[in-house]
C-alpha cells in the first residue's frame, strides 16, 4: 500500500513537470497552430543558466528567478528575430526552424557546459518537508512550486487586461487588431511566457533527472502526450493531462511489477515508461483526437 | 461641414486580383454615409481598405491625417471602429470580456465604466447575458454585442458592414434604430455598407454607389433614392 501511494505521489511530481511543459506547448499552439519542438531544449538551456549562476555563488531561488526572466527574454527575442520573418511561411519551413532551434540549443549547451552529466541541487529542506514514506521533500516542493506558477499564469490570463488581450489575439487575430490589440507583440509575449514556464519545469526536474543537454528529450515527449490527452488547444486540459500522464505511467509500471512478482512473467516495467507515453499519444490520436477536454472543431464550408 | 474621412484614388488588391480601381468619397463629420452596390462591387473591400486589412494604394485621410499604410491596430487607436460582416465578436470570450477587450486601448477608466452603462442602456439583453460566451448568443444578440463592442472604443467613426446580415426584419429595424441613436446621441459618424438599399438610404444622409470597384454615382440620399438606375437596380421598383 505504501509503495502504491509512493508511486502516485511521484507520479504527481512528474506530472507537475509534464503539465508545465505541456502548457508551454499549448500556449504557443493556440496562437500559432504550431508545436514548438525546441520547447524542451530551451528549458534545458535555461536550467544550465541557473546552474551556472549557482556555481558563481548565487542562491538557488535568486538563480531560479534570474533564469526564468532570462528565458522570458530569450523567448521574446526568438519570436521577434526568427519566427516573425517566417510569419507567412509554410508549416514545413517552421517545423524545420523548430528542429534547427532544438539542435542549436542542444549543441550550444554541450559546447559551453560539456555533455558530462551534472548533479543539480534541490532547494527544499531535507527534513520535516514532505510526508515520510509517501512523498519526498523535493517531490512535494516540485508540486507546490508548479502549482503556484500555474495559478499565477491562470490569474494573469483570466483577470488582467493584458492576459485578456493575449487570449483575444489567440482566438481571433484579425478581430483583435480591430479592437487595437498589437497582435504581433502578443505572440512574442506568448513565446516569452512559454519559455519561462518551460524554464520552471527544467529547473524543478533537474534534481531528479540530473543536468545534461539531453535531459528534456523524454520530458518533451511526455508533455506532448499530456497536451494531447487534455486536448491540444486547451491550456487547462494540458495541465490536467500532465498529471494524468504522470500518474498513469507510474501506475502502469507498478502494475507490471506486481504482475511480475505474483506470476514471474515480465510484461512491462520501469524501462517501458516512455513507451507508455508513446502509446498514449497514438491512442489519443486514433480514438479521441480532440482529447479529453478539447473541442471538436467543425468548419463551415 | 468638414470631412472626417477623405478617400481619394483608392485601389485594393487580393493577391494579384485588383478589386478596387478608383474609389473616392468623403464622410462628413457627424453624418451617416452609405455605400451601395451589387455583390462583388467592392463595398466590404472598401471598409477593409480603410483599416489596412487588404493591400491598398491611394490616399486615406482621417481627421486631416494621412492614415494609408498604417497598421490596423494603430488605425483603430485613432478611434475608428470597424464591425465586420457577420459576427464581429470573440466567440469563446464572454460578453463581459468582449466589452472589456473593446476598451483595451482606452486609459480613461471612469469613462469606460460610464460607457459600459450606456451600452447596457441600448442593449439591456446583453446585461442579462454578461457571463455567457459570445458564441452561444443568438444572431441578433451577437449583432448587438458587435455594435456594443464598437461603442466601447468610443469611436469617432464606425465602419459597419451588413448589420442586417442573417437577421429577422424586426431585429433589423431595432438595430437600425439604435444606429441612428448612436449617430445622434453619441455623435459617432457612420459609414454603412448594406444590401438592403431602402433601409440604408433611409438612415443615411449621403450615398455612394459602387460598381466593379469604382464609384459610379454619389449625392445626398434623397437624390440618390430617386435616381432611376438606383431605383431599378437596388430598390426594385
């Protein structure tokens, strides 16, 4: 029983990370209809920035804030400098740019900081944080931090004029221009926010997966699965999808272990977790392409 | 009366296709002007051209200032409210959010609040539906919301495309009554594009007739109304 609860708790912690990256993907998707394949690598790069600051003696939380702000600026600059000129380019050109960005982030990080795997600190106190035997201090901390960040984002989009303008620009850019919203800047701002949320995920997960230039590869896949489960155009759905995928992958592996213990037959275990994510992607796309919370888009012809 | 909007030699293009050739007209400050013409004559394109939503060439002066070539959102900030054909609303946002985003560019918060109350005076139905998503409103309510949205910009000029589009005659009458009140009480000049020429000519003080991207006739509504060609082609008697 305790092991079962542990698996759920760590599933929630992983899910919080997936939720953040999934939300970053969805934020860009709703306003541009593109999936930013470089989202994970951008987050990885931000995580290295925070690590570099910490090795220079900056405290964890200060480095965290600086890295998130840096990511925001980087996101805005990438949109303005690289994607703006491709505004009317065909989808394939943009996909190629995303893959290029992915490769650039990865190799630049490798060139600066090397591909050696590094330890990454946890900011959460070891003792008296978490619930003994169920959830560790870092896992609990990750869930809390991501929930706070997601809550802030929700409040921003729901209650501020700028957040409203960003939603309007995403829903109907032409109409948004007609009420005076500077749609181009809203897009850049969306990129900045997505990059910032990604950075939060990267810095939170680095203690668990260790720091290396390829750390976000698998996580991006999980995040993509999460976004699809929730409905790719639905930010709230992406967050819920993240937690579902996080818990589900642990449950599948746990069930596999129990079966192996009882019968001695190995069907599925921890090694196949990533496969679970891919199965989720394929199942959602074939069975319920709009996702759990997505709307089926009907086009009037 | 000085001209609020002055358009000269306006051309517009969709890709390689030219749809306006030489459109020129003036909108007097405080008046209602209508553009008449058959389908494809270039009425909607003219409105879109004023807001730089198509590729254009020519002179467009608003309140004495050249605005040709400026970005749509900057033109809107001069308080030109364009209500496009069909449903000019954000369908997934609530009525409340639609009205708030419409006043996004304004900094005079107290006046925005007063305008909101006035808009609810025109359209009490919208107040009842304030938390509803705009896409779930009826066609008439969406038209009301589109006009309310335009008013929240505190416009000097309203460009109104086909307000009768897809609506029952009674609701159309109500919409036109409100357009007249907006013009008289709020001193908003209106450029109206409307298929229903009889209604448009009743409301407007001036009329221009477009044919295949050119102005072929213009004058006070009372004169245009009695022109034989206009009667035969657009009024049907």
